[in-house]
C-alpha cells in the first residue's frame, strides 16, 4: 500500500514534509487518496503556503521517520466522512526557512551560480495562472 504526503521543495537540499502542530508535537498526515491530498494542498495554498508536491510513499517509511524524529503520524482514510482541513493558525517560519537563515548567516562567500531570491509577488501562483489563462484567451 502507498500513501500520499505533501512535500515542500521536493528533490532539493531543502526538502521538507508538511506537518501540523498538535500540542508540542508535529504530526505528518498520510492520505490514502491522492485526490484528498491534492485538495488539502490546495487549501494550504489558499492560506498562502508554498505549493507542495504530492508524493506517493510507503507508510512504513513515514512511520520510521516519525519514530526517529519524534513526530506523530495519522492515516487519513479515503472517502473519510470528516473533511480534513489545515489549521487556522500556521507557524510564522517553517523549519526549512529557519535552516535557510542559519545557512545564510554561516556563509562568508557565495558561489557564482547562486541566484538571489525573487521578490515576493502580491499574487499566489494559482492567481497568476488564472490571470495568464485569461490573457491567453484574449489572443
């Protein structure tokens, strides 16, 4: 059996898995349905999260990771009667953002291939995509 999880910065050095905070612990949600994971990811984007990738993975791999990291896990069954929604309150800075800041402070020099981060847009990726489609429709 495979489950679906949400991954930020997939296949990069700064890859991170989506967790929710429950008390003082982190919990990884494992979706049985890819559609449910996609819906959850879209709700996160509506809360101004970066767009996550939906990745299929063996649940035992996630459980082992949770054991080693001190995280909780939950399987979200397909066709669940209760709708899973992201929490209303999000952390101000994600763990990967904190790591980026530490890395930036520890670097004395920069390589030639490093590109400065792009300026933040006032539109989300999904909003920009809608605008792009409308403009293409005018052509």
